[in-house]
């Protein structure tokens, strides 16, 4: 009895831990609360699959229970063998045909949804953005707008936005679970999909394809704002002056160090599609440092001093000048004052 009680306690504890862990996560990083067309389609597919799997499980358990009760060896029976049904063509057709039918029930709406999300019929009349995956960050080039951003993708609410997705190095996977499904970013070809968000807000995105030691840290955000706010953001981005001099003396020194250490060789401020590192326009509006840390000056200094300890395998390591803490502090002050836009992630949905 004590052995069975121990197993029961372990099972209860496992169930409790599962429930607790199921509640872990971020509000805008879940596929179970869809706030976009693609995510809604994915949710419908998950519900359909779950219904089919639960139905199959219940039927199998019912058949198993009937067989267990009806055909068990009863008291007084020796060498009892139930009637064998081997070679019964009717049963073989049934248990072969039903799974095939269920596969078609799941496959047909899935294929229809995949082709629907890849439909580019309205692309010429919509916002088009080229998305490029890099180890371990994302770059966004707004076609026809002469606007480039990194890590924060701004889009208007309720509008189709077409994404041409590719990779600069290894295979990545673009995924914003709350508003869309996922699609691979390949070095050899461009994959196209569209996203459409129903509500304003900031939605977290992830790379969903193992791409190196910092794969789990390859985050980005989709900032969904009203059409009016988006238009304001576009105008602000077009009018960015990369040569603007900060008012603060420490930030001015940081700008000089930024240029003297050839940081502009990899990073751009303003429109520049050829930069090999993340675009730093409006860096002060970023809601994270390096995509994962709280947006504090201290964290930015830590990143500038030792990026490898925060994102192992990043390309900044090994191609970066040795900075003193004072120099890193000045550059951080300069970056924290790069704010050319009236629209920020914090304003989305407010």
C-alpha cells in the first residue's frame, strides 16, 4: 500500500508542477492568445488537431475497456483463448481507412491555410518589408521608404504587411507567435508571408530554428501602432540626422568615440541598408539591450565591455576595440540619447 501511495503522491506532484510551469511565459509571447490573422489560423489548426487526438484516444480507451472486460479469462476457465479475428478484412479496412480519413481532415485545412498566408495578391498595395536574419539579431528594410531598423519592427494595426524573409548566414526561423505563424529564413532563397495584427501593442518574436550558441537569445519585437502613429514614425525616421550633435558633454564625447573606433563601419544611424551590424536609429527607444537585457545604461555598458559574455558567438566579439569603462560609459550615454521619433514601443496600445 505504501508503495502505491508513494506513486500517487509523485503523480500528483508531477501534475501540480506541470500546471505551474504551464503558466510561465510572457503575455505577448504565446500562440494560445491569438491577436493576429496568422496566429488565429494556427490556433484553429491546433484546436482541430486536439479534437481529433482526444476523440481517437477516447475511442481507443473504449475499445480497450470493452476488450478487457468482455474477453478476459473468467474464473474456472483454463487455457482460455478468445476468438481470433486475424485476417478479418472488414476490421483491417476500418482501422486502415479511419486514420487515412483523419489525416485528410487535418491536412486539407492546413494546406489551405499555408497557401492563404503565402498569397501575395495584395502585396503591391500593401506595406512590404525585407526581413533578414543574422546571428543573433534581425534587420528590417522598409521597401520604397528608405527606412531600415533592427530588432524593433513597426507596423500599422489592422493592415496586411508582407515580409520577404531571408538569412545572411545560417538558417533562422521568423516567428511572432501571438500574431503569426513561423517561416524559415534561408540563405539561398526568399520566403514570403504576410502578418496582420488585430490589436495595438508590443509582441515578442523569436528565432525558432537552432542557429548557434545564442539561438535562444535571438529575440525581436513587433510594435503595432495606429495608422496615424505609424505615419508619424515613418516621417520621423526619414528625417533622422545621423550627424546631429548631442547636447550633453558626455554624450558628445561618446559620439566622438563611436566614430573614432569605427563603429559606423558596422552600425548605421539613419538609412543605410549595407550595415553589417544592427541599425541603431532611435536606439533610446529600444525596450531591451542586445534584445534580452533591461534597457539600462549599466546593462549597455556591460554589453559594450564584454558582448561575448551576454551573447556567445555574436559577430561583435573579435571585431571590437578594447574599451575602458569610462569610454564605454560615454558611448552608452550617446546611444541612450539617440531618440528621433515621437513614437516608441511604450506608446503602443496606449
